[in-house]
C-alpha cells in the first residue's frame, strides 16, 4: 500500500452500526498496518459546551477501543454536513479507506441506504459499507466482483487486486447474460481486461455467468450462496436525484438484506498507485 496513506476512517454517530464498522476497520487495519480514526460530524452552530461533551464521549470510545482491540484509535470532530464533510475530510487526509455502517433498507430505513450512497459518491476514497460486525477478525476469503459493459469497471480492478494481495482473497467475477450484442461485446472486453490483470498479479479468481435481468438481485443472491465476505462494486457516474429517490442498483446492493459488506469504488478514484499492483498500468 502507498506508504503516504495510512488512515482508515470510520464515520462515528454513536450507534451500534458504527461499532460494527469500527470492528471491520480494525480487522482491515491489522492486515495492512493502517491507523484507524473516528470521524464525528457536528452542526456548524453547535454550542461550545455540547461540542466539549462530544469530544469527551469520542475520547472514551477511542480509549475503550484501545482496550478492546489493542490498537490506538484517533478521533476527529468536523463541523458541517455528513453529505459533504466526510468526503472532504478523507480526501484532504488522503485516507486509504472509509468503513461506514448503514441500517439497511427495511421500511423507513431505506432512506439511510440512499444517504449512504449520497455520502459515498463525493469521495475519492473507496468505502466499505457494513451492517453487521465481522464474523471473525481474519481475512476476506471470497469477494464478489460483478462485471458489466461500463468502462468504469476497470477502475475497481485496483481494489480487487489490493484485496487479493493483502487478504489472499479469491475473486468471483460475475457476468450477467445479455441478448444485446453491443453490450455483450463491451462486457467481454471488461472481463478480459480483469482476467489479464488478475493473472498478472497472481490473484485467484473464478468466472460465473448469472441470468440476465435484475443484476443487483442476482449479485446479492450469488454472494449469499457462496457466503461471500464482500461485494465489490463501482458506483454510477453522474448519479441523479431519481437514483436517490427510486433506488439505484448500488443502493440496493449497499443495503442488501443478506447484510454482506459492500466495497464501493467511485469512478476516477485513485486510492493507490496502480503500478504497485499492475506492472505499469497507468492511473
């Protein structure tokens, strides 16, 4: 990993899902020797006394995490909005990764799924979104990697290779069947590109074809079937208000009912030098 990027950020809102995110961040930080930092966003007009109370509570959380996990956890308070301040903070800090908890899409909680997506797409840093605590503190064994016709698919290959290198993960490439010859051709090109670099970097992989239609649902079903540790997706470029309101496919995957962690890579994200893993493929 790029030695100048040593921070895993956990957005902190004093909820159980934030605790779960912290556990995942610790799991990853131990594997890649990264520091873990809590980030709490407060309203710009917060009173000094209230802000002091927040700082006291965050310090207690950090101290408890140190005792529980045996690692130092730093913390930051930033004034602003979660929709902009999280991304601004991690971009400024040049963080490696954000691990964020979400409440899923049950009933009114569907709104939190859309909020998660709205936060994620403003960041240059990959997000791992979790609902439950990790099943163990070991490695990510099986990662689901959907491939479609979008050229942006190539960008998440960096993250897949990163996971394969540091966690000995097996990448399960999913290709959705389609009757559209043009889309099928573009998908085939993306698949060949991914396979080429997985082979070059000695990453274990398998290719699976899934039935056409409802790609998000098919992806979740497959991930559940193999008991995947993570689903790795690329977010939609230039996402619209309609996507937030009606539910982009990423939103459905992020808040999946199987509660599988999801890693989201935004188009044009550069979280580490690709040359480190890809033998000269430029950013």
